[in-house]
C-alpha cells in the first residue's frame, strides 16, 4: 500500500514527473500523482494548470517531460483505450447544427457502441435532457450544452470520466443532479476526475482532492488529512464558554497554544496540535471552573485549506 | 464512415450548398448564353475557353480550397477536435475519413460544374465525348487541392488565402510562364486528365489554349494517389504528434 | 434598519481616471483594428502574412528607384523603363486584393464568433461607430499599402532628377491628386465589398475565399458574357468584372485609356460606368453592413 497521498492503490491513471511548458511558460511542473476509483477533485485557482493537466491525461496534449499512463498505456499510441475514457472539456466541443440526440449518438458510434439507440436514450435520460434532446445544440443554453457533453461522454459507459469544470453554466437544480450523478459514478467504482475552482462543488463531489497551484502539485488526499498535514499553519479553534477572557488568559500559559482572541464573547484559539488542545481545554476549564459548550475547528473546511495553499504562493 | 458523413455535412451546409452549387453551374450558364448560333468549331473554342479560363483555374480551386480547408480546421477552431480524436479509432482512420469526406463533397461540386458545362456543350453541338473527361478532370484537380488543404487548414485559418495566393501567383502566373512546372499545378493535373480522355478534336484544339507539357492520364492518376496518400499520412502525423487543444 | 449585512472596504478603488467617451471608444476600436490586421501584439505566426504582403507591395518601388539610380549614374541619357505611378497600381493590385481578403475578415468575424460584440455594445460605442472604426482601420491600411510605395517612388525619382530634388518634386506635383484619387478608387472598390462578405460569413477562411471568388469569377464571367452577342446589351456584362473597374478608372484618372488590356475597356463601356459600378457596390455594401450591425449589436 502506498504511503504517498498523491498516489493511490490500483491506479487507472498515472502521472510520473510530468511537466508541460508552452514556449516560456511552464503550465504544469513536475507533477507525480495517480487517480483511482471514486471521485477526485482537481482543485486550483484559475490559470493553475488544471485544464492543461486534464488535457494531458486524455492525450489531447503531450507532456513536455514525464510519463502518463491511462489504464497502463499512453493513449496517443494506443487509442483503443479511449473506449474506456470519457472527456467533458471546458470549451464548446459541440456541433451546433446537430441535435443533442444526434450528437450523443455520433459519440456512441465513434466509441463503437453496439446498441446505439438504447445507449443514446439511456445517456439522455441520465442527464435529464428529456424533451430538449431533439433540439439543435445551437439553441441550447450553456448548462444544457454541458449536460449534452456529459451524456456524450457517458454514452459508451466509460471506466474513466474526466470532467473539466462540468458545472459551469448549470442552474442549481442541474448542478445538484450532476453532482449526485458524479458521486454515483464514483461509488460504482469508476475513476471520476473533476476539475473546478468552486470549492463547495468539489467538497460535495469528491472523496479525494488534488490541489494544483501555479502548475505544481500543492496538496493531495482528503481535506482533513491535507489540513492536518499543514503543520506550519496553526489551527484556529472556536471555543464556546461562559468565561472566555479567563479561559483565554489561562490557555496562553500553555505551550501548545500559539495565540488567543476574544471576539464578541467567543474565544478563538490558535494551536499547532489540535488533538492535544482538545484534550487540554477541558482540564484547564475545570481548573478555572469554566463551562465549555462548544469546541469547533474553524479552518478545516476545503475553503480554508485552499486559502492557505493559494495564500502560500 | 460516420466521420466521413459528418464531415460532408459540416463542410457543405445548406447555405454553402446553394452558393457553391450556383457557382459551380456558372460556367455552364455563361457558355449557354454565349454559344448561341455558333458554328461547331467556334463553340468548341468557347467551350475550351470556359474550361481553361474559368472552370479549372478559378472555380475548381476556389470551391475546393474553401471547403477542404474547413474539414479539419473548423474542428480545431470550434473546439470539437477533442470530441473526434478521443475515440477508440486509429488516427489514420480519422485522417482518412476527414480527407475522404471533404474530397467527396468537393468532387461532387466539381463534377456538377464540369458535367453541366459538358452537358450544355453536348446539347449545343451534339458532341458528348467531352462531358465525362471534364467531370473527371474537375474531380482529379479537386482531390489534389483537397489533399493539400485539409492538413493546411488545421494549421492556419489563413489556409484559403495562402491557397488562393498559390493559385493566382504560382499556378496562374509562374506556371503559365514556365510550362515545365505544370506538374506542380493541381488544376493542370485536372486539365491533363481532361486532355487525355477527351476526343482527339478536343485535345488538338486544347493545344491552342496553352495546354502544353501536360502529363499523361496514368501519370496524373499516379500523382493524385501519391498526393492523397501523403495528405492522409501528414494529417495522421499531425493528429498523432501535435497538441490538439 | 438591518445589522445582518455589511459591506467592508477592501481597498478596491473605482476607476477615477479620464473617461474618454464615445470618441475615445471609436479611437480605441480603430487602433485595435490596425493592430489586429498587422498582427501587432499577437503571436509571430499572425504577423507573417500581413508583413510579407507589405514587403511584396513595397519592394518593387524600392527596386524601381534603385534601378533608376543606377541608370542615372551610368546612363544619364537613357529613359527609365521603370514604373510610372499609374503602372504601380497594377503591380500592387493583386497584393492589395489579397491583403484586403486577409484583413476584412480579421476585423469583423472574430468579434462576432467570440461573442465580444456585446462588450462593445456595453460601451458608449454605437453600431455605426463600430462599423465606421473598423472600416477606417481597413481604409487606412489600404491607403498605406498604396500610398507608401507611391511616396517612396515620388521622392526617389525626385531625388534622382537631373534638375535637383525640389525641382523634381515640383515637376510631378500634378501626379499627386491623381495618385490620391486612384488610391481612393481602389479602396472603395475593395473595402466595402470585403466588409460585406465578412459581415455575412461566419468563418474567416470562407470570407476570404468568397471575396476573392467574387472578384476572380466575376471578372472571368464578365469577360465571357460580353461575348454573348445574341443578347442585347451584352457589353454591359463587363460590369461584372469587379476586378477591372479600379484599373479602368485609374487609367481614366491618369488619362491613359487604352493602355491596359481590360475587358471593360474593350467592351466599349465608358470609364464613368466603372466608377458608378464601384460606387454602387460600395454604397449597397455599406448600407447592408450597417443595417446588419444595427440588428446584432
């Protein structure tokens, strides 16, 4: 079993020391990671290199250096592997003069699907395009186009699904529907890689996160583990108590506490060791006869983690 | 096959079909208007004037260039290339299908133009022997242009301009002055085909139109096949080696 | 009153510089058009074709002046066989046509395809301003294309004049209005039609092809149809020879009708008819382009 959080056991996609540069600009730099079953969120601010990385994973662009393996092969030289890969690119990628049905059917045909009508109908149903499926894509809203692209990627029932900002332009109902769909596909054991810069979406979809900042691998793993790994950034904990100022003064004497603040009757404590603080606070509270009604880490969310990662640039 | 039929629909939508269809019929229409009451010999002169003055050196290149440059170029610029290439299909098949789709549409339009012109000439003079050779000439020239401009269209959206500059400056300028270079002129390969297969009277009369140093039919077909194969090979190479997004 | 919401000062400063209004927007659109046509601030690949065509248009002028210099040095008595100002329009005609076919689609089509017209619309720029600014960019480029080499020749020949530079300049003063008039005629013959095709076409490649096709096929059709002697008024078919009208009017301006082998000339049409054809096509093209942009902007 691997100990590097950037790598997974039984990977379907592997990136080994991959770098990509365009002229003088390095878009992705020395990234080593892998993807396996379940949903992995590819996270990063705009321009971090997410799209470049996803395009490399599918073989659309070649790495300048390093190796990529999808189901054990480099797709460019072994295109058969595309039978098991679906991509939803960020850009338009639809033929405006086609109806959604003919577009999805075309995708099924090119993927070598046997039951074209059945597979097309199932894909349309999966993304809930319904009656709109027989309208031309030129008249589609951005959200509907996104769903048509997802359907085209799913029509061949791929083992690997790569989605670049798939929720762009979707309304809240469509968004929820697609998030549930991606989760379900991940739960079925497929490899689903979803890029997004909307943290809330990634948090709701992903079991695991790969964070890219300035083209470099900034963090990998589940959100809590990544936060735990940020040992140089103290945790911020909210402590609800009836004696915030007394408890604050007492906690400052503890070596594991880096700082305290009392804000509108609420105590905020900064520490480098969350678990130790959790054990120590009740003891100290008992000593000063304070009552603790709440103890909650304030920055264990993906948003805080991401802020730290990006802020550290 | 699906790629070929989709390519055909892509390069020739309804509006383009009408515009290019009408353009293709223009030489026939002009010939019809200008050949009334002409003696057979004069009609042949005017017919060949249309072939070497309008149909082959202008109409065939313009129609072929615009349509073929869009076959792969539009996929790239519209962002649909990823949809096409991320499929379990060898890149050579994708390349071949794109070239084939464009070539079929271009051939159909050029055959329509050449066929209509030959037909009007046949109606006027009762000589039908030039119709099929002219259609084949247009098809051959169109295939060569298509083979050259499908891959070029991938690289630049200025392929049509570059192509027309090639036609105007090199083919209709330099090669006209230096007939030894005629093998490098695609529309002259079409003229060779026409000249080789047309009745003797037509071939003899063509000599007055500067149709010198033309290659034989076999050699023309050979060159066309080589150019088409090279084009598919180059397109395959592009799809294999280049970044596609 | 509510204390549940607040806006904090994050230090963002609103733009408090000069607002240049409509005129500024027009100027910026015009300048952007020039940059776009020449590929300035774009990838090197975008610069190749325009600059190559500029070199092609200018090089003959330099060569002519150079030869004239050699001639004046080694055989001062000999008459220079090289280009008059009128001839030079013929030499650069194809280059200018190609450049317009390159530039007009570049000016109009990407804005529509990438959906940035709405951004222009949200500025004080009106549809007519946008079209006007783009047309001005194109006309400037065409004027530059034609007038820079002409100026080079004018100054070059004056410098080589046996009577001295200033005398040389003065001797050919009468040519200047003719050169300007011919340049305007060429610009009016090419630019409005090119903009029209670029307005009605979605793709740059198709616009280029169709524009050049109209000129080339139109000219060939005109040349053929004037032979349709059985049709009354067949000689007016020469009006289809779009590519020849500016040359015919140029010959008229330079008072050298009959010196070129033009279908419009041999068909017996008067040169003012060619001028009317140019102006009519330009007027109709302008009306359609403006009408179309008023609808989509």
